[in-house]
């Protein structure tokens, strides 16, 4: 009997040690991988595999009436996370737009322009009139009158083309 008690007592000790070791704080914050990098979720901004397409129907001849205009492009600038802080998310500083399709002003007509987005986040979508490499003018585009376009996991799952409309004849704010 004495040997059996020592044997079962050892298993109880191992079980208690396992429970104690399993308690406490997680070694990694939620949303992080074993490398410490953010996981692929909507708040992390990590690239998704299927892009979301944002499309506009731009009146290129009107956009090209600006003095010195040479080209019109569609830009989408990620300026925020899907979820507000403290959600894990990194925004590039300075903000850099994702440049989509563009068209030269010479002989242009009304054009459908598209930009592919591969990161979840909050975006400002602008049709930008360029003069050489300089931006001359930008108009703001969005959904339902909003200057901010939310691209989250649901949007990626649906893999849609989001058609946005002119919201204001100036840059998004």
C-alpha cells in the first residue's frame, strides 16, 4: 500500500504542477503569432489573400481641365485600423496611398478606375489629378456619403468590388 500511495501522490503532484504552469498571463498577446508579429485578422492590417476591389467611374475630361494636368489616378490611403486602439494595428507613417489604375489626360473619356486593397482598415479614396509627378487636385469618394471606407474581414470574405461615389470636390479629410 505504501508504494501505491507514493505512486498516486506523484501523479497528483504532476497534475498540480501542470495546473499551476497553465495559469497566469498568456505568453503572447491575443492576435500575435509565435514570432510576435500580428496575426492575419481585421485589426492587424496584415495582408489578406483575396483583394477587395474599389471602383469609381471618373469623369477624366473634367478632372483634366486643371492647368498642367497630365494624368488622373485612383488612390486609396489606409489611415486607420478596423477597430480602434488598443487593437493591434500598425499604420505606416507617413501615410502612403495604394495607387490604382490611372489614365493619361490626352484623349481621355469617362473611365472606370480600380484599386486593389489587400489590408483591412479605414481608407480614404481619392481621384487624384497629376501634373507630372505633382498632385494638382483630389476629389473624395466613398459610400453612402461617407469620406471613410471601412474594409474589414467581411469585405474580404465576400471578395467584392466596392463601387464608390463622389462625396466631395476636394481631398478627403
